[in-house]
C-alpha cells in the first residue's frame, strides 16, 4: 500500500497491509507536510530459528509498532528525537515497506525456543 504524501489527510486514518500471513494494522496521522506517525500492531505466524539449538518452529507475532515516516531526509537534530524513523524520497509513503522493515528488525533480534529458555 503506497500513498502519495500530498494526498495523505491531516486526520488520523487506518492502514492495513499484509505480507504472506503477517499483517500490519495501524493508525497513522500526518504531523507535518513531510512527516507521518504510524502506531499499530504486527501480527501473524512467523517461522523462526532458535539462536541456541537452531531448531525451527512457528511462533505467533503480536508486536507493537511505532514508526515515524518522512518524505525527505531528516536533520540529525530531528532524527535524535524521532525514534524508529523510515525515510522515503519519492513523495510516497510505502506501508508495505514499513511492514517489511519492522518484520526484519524483529527477525534480527536474538530468539530462544521454549526448550532453550530453561
């Protein structure tokens, strides 16, 4: 789902995008002409590998997502205040890319299966 920044309303609106079985459901609100705040949840089944024993199994995602979306480069001063920032440079906000980015961040974190947690 891609929306042109100039067509994004100033009122809060809902976003829902899916990649495979993973879904991002969120509310977004335009904070300025080039800045958008998106808050929601990433849900669905995800096959993961344990970082200790390497066994693969399916887990259920239910993770909160808070991300700032910018239509231009953000100054370093501003960037320090905007945690979890995704910059686009083509005049569009691509929520499918936001889903992919958040999913990859989750996958890159260490993960231990229930057996290895004990």
